[in-house]
C-alpha cells in the first residue's frame, strides 16, 4: 500500500467523493463480492444444526406468511430476522440450501457496502489532509483491502455458514447502508437523515448491536468529515444524540430490559451504557446544552 503526503487539503485527486467514479468502482467491489460467494459456496449443502431447529424447523409461526404478527412477536427483539426465515420457508420449504443461500447473498451485499464505505471514508480522510502526519492512502486501495478482508475474514464463518447466524449479516446490511446514508447527509443535507434513521430501525429490528450507530456517526463526523465546527455541532445536537437518547429510553430503558430474554439482557445493558456515554460526558457540552438536547429529541 502506498502512502503519500498531501500538502493541500483542498486538492481532490480522487473522485469526489467516489460518486463520479461509477465506471470503475463496481469492478473491484464485484470481484470482492464474488470472492465472498465462492468462499462460502461449500456451506450451501450444510444441514440445519443447533438453534436452527428451534428457530426454523420447529417454529410453526414461519410456516405461513399471511400471519405476520405471530412471526414478528416470536422473537420480539429480532423480528426482521424471523420475517426473513418465513420468506425462506415460503420459497424453499424445509430445505436448508435456500436458507444458506440467503446468508451467503447477504454477506456478498455487505462486502459491496464495505467497499463503498472504505472508498468514501478514505476520500474524506484525504480531503481533511491525512491527519497529523498527512498520510492519505489511495481510497481505491483502502476500499479493496477492506472489502476483501470483510469477505474472507474467519470471524464471519459462523455468521454466514450457520443459518441462525443470520442476525449478524442482516443487521450489518442495514447498519452499513444507514452509515452510508448518514454520511451523504453530512455532506449534502436534505432528507438523507430520514433514510439513515429508517435503515437504522431496520438494523435494530435485526440485532440490538445496531444500537451503537449513533456513536459511530459521532466518530465518523468528528474524525473524517470536513466543515466548520458549528455545522458539526448542529449535526450532533439534531441527529446523533437524539438518536442515542431516544433509543436508550425507548428500546433499552429499564422497562424494556424487563421484557427481553435473560440471555440478551447483558448485551442490551452494554448497548445502553454505550448509548448514554455521549450524554454523560462533558466533552465540550455544558449541562445547559445537554438539557437542550433532551428537549429536542426530534429537533429537525
């Protein structure tokens, strides 16, 4: 990987910010996605194992898509995952091949999204001048490396090869898409914040780990986005912190904690602590500012 010093932070030697490069961006991204499919092709013939029986084979609610409500409340913390099982059952019946195919395809789409995030994040970093040392990796190299790592890293083996590991790849799909939409809102404004929020809700409906997105957005905005401090502060006050506070109370508040399975309570408690950390930390926000945040949970 080559690094180069960028003396002028306004110079834009790469497509800005990757959007004008539609002729070449899909090619390496597609190669990485195809590689992901090939790597997990041997999982397509795997049988159902472990929790697959409880959540799929022995789950009567997913046998009929006409009864959507029973499907959604079967696993109240991850309703979208249950709905995806029902869709697979309607298409494939009881054959595990189709369920594994869905996991592999979701993984391939996530690899494409990782490529775009790597490309745009590296472009944003370069636009800011490459940090203290002025190091600005080539965005296409960063994007390809990130997508290949996402496609082939062993940490994804269970999530892709195990049917009920689907919550990982499904929540990642919406999480990454929400991050991309939020990044577009940071740069262009408009209604992209709404797309990001909607995708985040879908990610939360797939796995509660998506609760950390507000913190991810705060870090991305602070470390990678250019622009004046006042604009960044407005984004924090109007979008990121209201997201965190709303979720902390509506999803992982004390009353909600009493209604989730015991095995997920610890994870939700950690998510709540992470979400509320920005609101408890001074970090340049005075008590009066934090009070203002509370009064505008949907301050658009």
